[in-house]
């Protein structure tokens, strides 16, 4: 069986593809591919000299948004074993590339899902609902078992019609400010190509944050159609169509034909495609953020209030909405960047006890792939587990040294709930203004009040996010609040291993909060 895809052979013939792949068929070691650098480090500690490991997502890159390269494909086709985190941590493009190119018979282990058998603790993903408008996203529900759905399947939501006085656009504001447009009525909704340019794609049992923009006040009606693509080559399965109503800058109780409708004013709500039932509906946490319910779009109006009017900021990211300074109505996505996720927080490794469970699962997976190395893998794991136990004590001791009154973790990335729970340092929230619009004076005032009310001594940013968090840095400095580093899910030149990352975070928290 050949392991080299035609596309890679073509690439190797080009001068521009000079970087050699890490994995090869001429090495006697077990070839292992992981999705992230953190997982690769864990595998190296367990596997030692018997394994050759490389990660798909490189250091400093965002696992939520990384697009694999041909080099990544070549590594995958040489792999004897593969590890992902999953629980929807990695970008769907990473998962699809991994699953599609692994040789037949090679195992792929999702560590976050499998580690529960080794006493890993998982917690629900609890998001901070801090907007004063509806937090409106997209969701896919159901497991699609009767269709043979797996984690590489797609649920497609296509905008087939928009009625209203102006333009409607829904988009993601990515990590560095660029807009990834899902639907945009400004350039029409052409049916000839199957609404290709007006389709949002989700993996099964996931949801994503969105920004919604409207150029004029009035009533808008958006019709969405759902389809299920079990594999990339299969015929899509229709899964329903529905129309959703928005009251933009007008009284939502006066929408024609919907005077007795439920009005959504706040809280976390998703436009939801249920692949099991073939229905589209609104799935909401409500304004209290706790009680979930399903709402009929035919009897519900989504309010976009007059206070949701903002100016298009300078810069090219949102230029498609109009010139900088143009007034639009907007429901912002609240969390900057691509955050497609499920109900469970996938960042398990921020609790060292969970990293120990990962190590044990990696050990047993390597033994299954390479029984001759069983003694080595067990010895390496025993040594590493002792090191992780010392690390766990180190992190707890460092955080215990912080006065309880000052023990607040304030960040711009929802990646530290496990750290907060395991080591008793409460997450005080995310002190960021609306990510998709130019920060207003009111935004800066709210941010200042948050820092002062909680008497925050320091806020914490991942080093690769500082460039996009200028407002937080500026307001923190104006209020005498330190801006300190913390690492979430990527290494760099300063932090190159899991143990070093967790020690750095513990030291940063202790030094900055005491």
C-alpha cells in the first residue's frame, strides 16, 4: 500500500515545498501525529526514544482556526498512531484532514473523550453572557446515528431568502479581525450554485458564535435551509427549512402578524438545525442563562434594539458593511475568533490531574500499537506521572499563596475553567468590549468599572492575543492594573513544554496577583 498522496508528490516536485516532513516510512520508531503541540509533548514524554512525533497545529497557531498544509497531509499518511484532543477543540478542517488521510487500520484516539476512563474530570462549557442584546449563534443538534454521522460530517445552513428594508449579513470576526461571511444579502443569494457563498457549516453537535449586521431599521425575515452531508462525496440529506424574524430598531411588538409573539431581548440563543428531527428552531438559555428552552420561530421575534446601533470601524475587516463611520445595527458575537464547540469545555489539560489521565491513555495506546515497547512506555509514564504530581503541587502552592480577596482570573479567552476549578481561582470574567465594533466610550467605561469594582490587580492575556487586545491593555494600564501573560493551548519560544507552561502560568498568577 502506498502512503504518498498524488497532491503531495506534485508538491515535492516544486522548489517551494522544500521543508522535509517530520514523519517518514524509513524510520524504525513509531510514527505519531498529534493535532496540537501540547499533545505532542505528552506523547514524547510517554514514548521517549521509541516514537517520532509531530503536531499538525504549529506553535503560536490557533487550534480553533488552523488550516492544514500539504506537509501536514504527508505526515498523516506516514502515521502509525494519531492523537487529537477533540470535544470540538480543533478546527473542523484539522479533524477532517486527519481522519481522511490516516492509513487504513491506523487508530485515532480522542484524548479528552477517552481520558474519562482514567478518572479525568470534565466540566460543562459555561460562557459569560455579558452583552445587553441577544447573543445569537448557530447550532447543530442531534447525533445523526441513523445516517452514519461521524465527527467529519457537515451540517450546512444556507440562507435562501431575506426580506427587509436593508442588507442582512451574518459573519464571524476571526482572531485577528478579519470577517468570515456566512450569509450576506447585499450581493444577492444566488441559488444557481446551491447558495455556496451563503452557507455556514458546522460539525455535529456543535455551536458557533456569530455577528449579525443590518443596514436599515425595520423588520427582516431570514429563511434558512439545513442539509446534512455525512461524507464529502455523499448526496446531502435535507433537514428542514424555516424563517426567522428580526425587529431592528423598531418596536418588536408591532411586527405584522406577530403581535402576540415571544420577544427575545437578551441571553444566549442559537438558530438550531436538529439533524435527528429535521427541524429548525431557536434554542435559548434565556436571559437568566440557566433555563434552556426551544422556541418556535413562527411565534418568536428576535429584537435588535436601537442601542445596538454602531459605527463600522476603520480597517479592512468589516469594509463589506460600508465605509468606516457608517451606522449599522449589530448583534455582536461576544467571543472573538472561531469558537466552534460543544457542551463540554475541551481544555482539560489546564488541570494537571487531567493531563495525567491523558498520559495513561497515551501509554496504553502506544502499547497497543507497539507491544514490544510496553516496558519502556510503562517506565516512562511512571516517571512522568511523578513529575506531573510534583507539578500539580507546585501550581496549587503558588495559587494558595495569593490572598483570597485578590484571587480573580480575568482573561480574554474562555480556556481556563479547569484551572479555576482545580486550583480554586475563580474566573471573574472576560473584560473585553464588543469584538466586532470599534470600542465606544461606554464600552471603555464598562471595562473600567469591572476592573475597579472587583479591585482587579492584573488581567491575563495569552502572548499571541496581545495584538488584538489593545483596548484591554490600554484601559488596564490607565487604571494601574497589570497586564500579565498566561498560556492556554499553544507554545512559543519561551514556553516549549506542558510542564514549563503550567509552571509559567502558576508563577505569573502568583507574581501578578500578590
